[in-house]
């Protein structure tokens, strides 16, 4: 049976709230009732929910689907005791310097959907596998495997009743399982999301959380401040974009279009190690990102006098002293490097030139002063526009996610054999994830079709 003919039937939907025990009275007393997300979360107020899907082979006969679902639910309730903001709701209101976001920690719960599939097997899904990532899954099937239970999460700003985290567990026709997650990107960044998923998986297996979650007020260096000067000038490299235009951009990026294409490319651990040996002093991220950037520029046929931009996120957890490693929330900051294409190609060493730009920018960014710039920029906004990094979409590459995320976790019935994501129709998008084998990297690259046809398989 072709995947296009498959059907998904929802069998149960409920909200899972934190399962506090009688001994949690001190915790309940000390809970933050309302939290304001970081400056970066406010800057990206228009970014939609992100969706990730994990696929598992058929569990051992001793584990029924009903027993697995029961364990997933009860473990989720336990994990939410520590990650309680995920069970809250997002309150969006107006303020003098733009939209104000607040997470109301009311324990309303995470949405949990149970479903069954007809005509969907792991064997069929993995026919187009790239190092543990499943390509070519029909868009309609991906959407059906990651539903939203009737809640409207497409209208931005979101309704106050919309769950901030949505989970769907589907039994496939072969007995395999799909676990999908949808997360509100103003509540959580990628690192925060996967920290939660890993912690939930550990609880499912009867283990303690290896990274203790920390729920605190957003550290001042990455927070929004209501105390802002009236004579603030927007720094170079930023512009104010009308909120209506940002919403228009968001609508275009989430619609399915035949104008764009996204493909997976796998990079073996040995290849990345060789790049580092040949270019000492650079990180894997700097070298691999520079390499893909150069290939994308070539596929777009950029002229020497055109400016090309790389936009990236940096995780502050554990790298800025005041930002705890286990912080629950958005602790990423965003920056970019821009240069003429001719400068990037100078001396025929495009790989190194791009890596140098990234290394210098990241070094400047990951300081209290560097990340504090975003707090100042967002804190000095206005009602009708949002300050945003300045770049030309047609010549930019925007990097998201990370190959350090703990994606392939065991929930008590084996590790995932594959994953995928809802692929937005976007030009110039790069998502990183770990590959199937430890140290391997998979890059999802999104480009216009004519450029994608020219993008050669990355080899070094």
C-alpha cells in the first residue's frame, strides 16, 4: 500500500498535567507563576510551532501499545513536575515597545494524542533514509502524524488556550511507533526542547534526569527590559520590519510550494575530522557550515559583487556564566555574518574564509555584552515593527537546530530508527541534526528548485 493512501485515525486525546505528589508542597509554593521569555523569543514572536517526528521499530511482544502509551503518559506527568512551564499557556499582550509575551504557569497541561495508522510501515518509510532521517514522506502523512487536536496554532499571535507542547503517539500498521512533538518556539528553543525530550525518555526508563532542569526568571543579559532609553539607536546590521510584513513572510514559509525543495545530506564523522585536521583552530560547526554556505552560494550562481549572509543561532547555556545549562526556555541568541561573495572566495580558500568570519562573530557574541545587545534591541522596539537582522533573503542562508541535540533516545522500547520534520517551503534554510552513527551529521537544506538542482552532494 502506497504511503499516499495511508490513513491516520485518532483514538484518544487528553491534556497531561504535572503529577505533583503530596511531598511537593514546597515546590508548588516556590513555583514561578508567570515568566517572561527571553529577548530572542520576543524577536521571533512570529515564528510558528516546530514539529519533529521520531520513528521506532515494533517493540518486543511483552510490550503492548497500550502499555507503552500508559508509561509515556505517566512519565510525561512526572517530567512536567520539573518542566512545568511546558504545561502552561502563552499570554500575548501589547506594550509600548512591541508585543509582550508571558508564560502563565497554570498547569493546564501538554496535549497528548493517541492514534493508529493504516498503510504505514517502517519498511516503507526507510526506503528513502539518509543516515537515520526519512526523506520523501508525503506532506499530508507528516501532518496527520503530528496533529494539533483541533487547537488553532496557525493564527499568530496564538490563542491563550493553545497548548505549548503537543505530543502524538501513533501505532503504525507494522507495529512500529511514531512519536511526534510540536513545540511553541517562544517557550522553547531547540536545545531546551531536546533537553526535555531526553529527560522524558529517561523517566520512561526509570532513570533520573541526567541534566536537571532549571526554571528561573530569564537571566538579565538575555531578557527583555522595560527600562529602556528614549534615544536608543538601532545597531548596524539591524532593521525594523513591519509586523504585518513578518506575518506575511511567515505565511509564505509554512505553506507547501513546488517552488522550493528540501533535501538531506549526510556527513560522516571521518570527513568532519579530516576537515578539522586540515584546518586546525576551527570547530566542526564553523567548518561544516562554511562548507555548505559555499556550496549554496555556488548553486545560486551569485555574482562577485553580491553580498551573501549567514544567519545562525548560538546556545548561551553553560557558555554565559549567568545562563544555567539546564535553563528551561529560550537561551539562544541570533546573529549573522555578511560579506561580498568575492571576499569569501579570496585566495581560493572559501572554506577557511567563511570559518574565520564565523569564529570571530561567535567569539564576540558569546559574552555578557554580546548577548546583551539583543536585550537592548528588543527592549527598544515599538508597537508596529520588530527589530531584525538585516539581510537579503535571496542570498542568505539561515542555520537552525544542532547536530549536538540528543535526538535518538530510548523511551523504554528501543531507540528511534529514523526521524523527520515538517519541511517548510523556504529558500536558504539549513537544519542540522545528528546522524544515525555517533559523530555523523545530517543537514536538511532548503532552496528554490533551480538552485537545488545545482547543489552537488557535499564531499570533501
